[in-house]
C-alpha cells in the first residue's frame, strides 16, 4: 500500500495519562508532517493544540473515556466543551453495561444526543469489541447505523484487547452503507495496518505507525 494513502487513514494518537505538552506537540508535528487524518489527544490539550496547529490538522478527542459509564449529560457536556475548545472530531465510548442489559434505546439515544452536540462534526462511536459477544457487536452495528453517527470504532486501547481483523470484517458487513469503520488499539505493524484497510477500515487509531516509519527512515518507492 502507498504510504501516503495509509497515513491519510491514521488518527495519530496519544491518550496516555502521563502525556505532557511536549509529547503532544511532537504528535501534532508528526501528524502534520505525515499528513495524518487527525491527531487524537486528551480533552485537556485540545485548546492549546488547536491554537498550535490552526487549520493544518484536524484535532480529535475522546468522550466518556475509557470506561463509557459517565452519565449522558456528562458526556454531552464534555462534547460541547471539547468543541468550544476547537475539537474537530469526537470519539465517544458507549455505556457497555446498558448494552449488556439490553437497554438498546438508552444506548442509541445517548449516541444521538452526543451526535447532536457535535454540531456537524464527525462522531466515532467506540463499542469496545473485546468486551462484547458477537451478538452484541452486531447489535451495535445496527444501533450506530440508526444513530446517525459517522463511524463505529472497535476499541479504546485501554481494555483487555484492541482491534482484530475479524471484528473489522464483521463491522463492515453489518453497519449501514453510510457508516465508516475505525480500527483502534494494538495496531503494531504496517502490514497489520494495511490488512485492516483491506478489510474495510476507513480510519486507524494508532500511535505506532508514525513511530515505525520515523524509526526506519524513508523508503524510495513511498510504500511501506
């Protein structure tokens, strides 16, 4: 796969609790340099990050992260606050307990409320696939499709597992035609990244792809 096309799918991510502004700036600089789809960073850094990059790079942040069990009102407030600070894209975590209790209306209505608060900006819905049954994953494909959100996303990267090839293939099969798929968590190689894209992932949430390329240096043909 052409390297530039791969980078265009990457949400270059730094969400660790110990992230410093110097580390965030490095992520922003690398995201601009490699023409990533966005930089995904903690909400507390959104405002200075947006001031730093201006219109050079979309800024993404996370809501209800990583557990998803904040109240809907809290998640909506977080979303509005992030957007007021300059966020261009929002990645939210669903309430997994509601899903397991089969409170499907609550799950869907929460996504709709957050999507409304996004005011036209991209919303990606993290369903944390490693904690779900296949039936629950399929149900979430239906719910996300009905909610109007732009993306369904596999994982936070903070639970018991990340994206798998099988989960991305399942999502691609069951989500509506207008819903895109984001694979995130544990994408450790360029080969795996290319495979996720081949299976239907439109975005990749990863911190490693840019690091691998930086460590290995340029390749003449522009491929990985």
